C-alpha cells in the first residue's frame, strides 16, 4: 500500500543559490523548452480559459476599515497557479505580496515563495524562496527571444531601468548574443545604476563598455537590442514612449515591462512577437477594452489593435511557432521587432522544478514533515 506519510523539501534563498538558481544559460535553455511546451498546449494556468496570469488581491483607494491596507504603487497580493507537462510534469503556485514602499524598509518590492505540488494528490513536494526563480526566469525569456530574433552581429544593448529586472534581462540577452560588448544605461538614481554596474562587472564580463545616458532617446539610438525594465506608471500617458525616428534599422526590443509606441508604427513598421499569444487573448477577455493600460505589457496593445480592426490576430507572431519553425523569425537585417514578454507561472514551475532536482541531487535544503497520518481523511 502506498505510504500516506508526507515530507517535503524547504529551500531558502541561500539553498537556491547553491542549487544553481542563478545559472542563466541553463535557465534560458529551460525557458526555451517551456515556450515549446506552451506552443504544444501541454500546460494549464488559472481561469476558465486556462491561460490567466493569476488571481490578484488589490486594495481600495479609501478603505473603510482601519487595518485594511490602502492602495498604492505595486501594492497587491497575487497567486499564480499552473501545471506544466513534458519532462517537468509538475503543478504548483507562486504566491507573493508586493509594495513599492518595501524599498524604504530595505526589502525587495515583492517577496515571493513557490510551492511545487504532486499533480495527482496535491501534496507539497517543495516550498522554496522564489525571488531569484522569478528574477531569473524573467531575464531568461527575453534571452530566448534574443536568440531567435536579434541580429547575429548585435553589439550594442540599450537598457532603461537598471533595477533587479534589468540585471537579469541584460544577463539573459547577453547569454545568447555573445557579440554584445557595449551597454547603454538610463536610470533614475546613481545608487541603483551603481549597483547595476557592479552586477554587470561581476556576472556579465563580455560587457567591456558601459555608457550612462540621460534620456530614453539616447538609450535607443544606435542600439541593436533595447530593453525597458521600468516600474509601471499609474497612467498610460506616463508610459515611456519611443519615437520611431530614434530606432536603428534591424533593432530588437525585448519588452517585459511598460513602454509605448505610436499606433502607426506598431501597425505598419515592425514585426510583433509575443511569448504566448493565448496569455494576451486571456487578458483581452478578462479586462475591458482597451486592455493596454490595465495591462502594461505591449502585447496588450497588439490585441487592442486587433480589436480595432487595424491588424489581424495572425499579424501577432507566437515565439513558440518561431522556435519550432512554423513561422519565420527575423525576415530581414533591417526589420524592427517588438517582442512582448508577459511572464507566466509555468516558467516559475519549470525553473523551480529544475533547481529543486539539483538540490535533491546535491543534498541541499531541509526536509520538513507534514504528517505520518492525516488527522482527517
């Protein structure tokens, strides 16, 4: 008879580091496999459409109760459950609380944990620190896009927003674009930019030249690859805006955060690629038109333009189709490409499962006991 005793593995952030959570090349390989599985349909996320980003608790602007939190920038709780098939074959959920004010306490904006669960019984398999899981999968998915969409001779990378996301996104892109040796950086503060530069020197040695610039325009001009990793403004009118005249022919934009372009440019003058088209379809179902604004990722602008009849849904390329050879990637050396990165819990589960297996193999972590026999069954 199968044992009903349940133990699971706890992994602290130090444990995760020892188990290889910061191995960006391996994370990029893992995310490429995830995108192929998504393209196959071998996954489930939340919602009736099975493609919802997750379930979010936000707070009222003027709470009626004294202990209830008040709405603020990035102040929320969120659960992101999913199942991913293939060799991962694992269910789980990423849970986090987020508050920009955390920075004043010396804490990350978001504090994340990941639970991996047996797909049949729901029993916990592992409970682990997830800030680095989330950061590295967030950087690796742009890396997968750059592998298939960037010009092979790309040398200059432009970054707006040298925060935590910016660090891993630049690391992910550089892990596949080995000719990039020049980095242009636009930040808000000397402190965050300085910390970013120290990270680059330690973890991305292929960068031999770093130029601090004062504007988004200076970041974009003459850059072969551009990424924006800024926090989300409250109003659409305050989104970072990029003029077409600034853009170098052949540039790739890897866009995991807030940005805007003119409708005319998006409709006529660039190729539009997303990490999973069904994620953007789900957002378009869940949020009233226009979705872009409620959802700050540029792919929701793409689906708004479909809604308006200005482009067709088939004008939005799915990266999985490109990886699997169903659709072309870069069509010419001069083609400008916008690659939208929405972020999905299946990515957390994949990287969490990979790091968990490394931990098991190397005896890392603490075994925790749930029960020998459940009191109620």
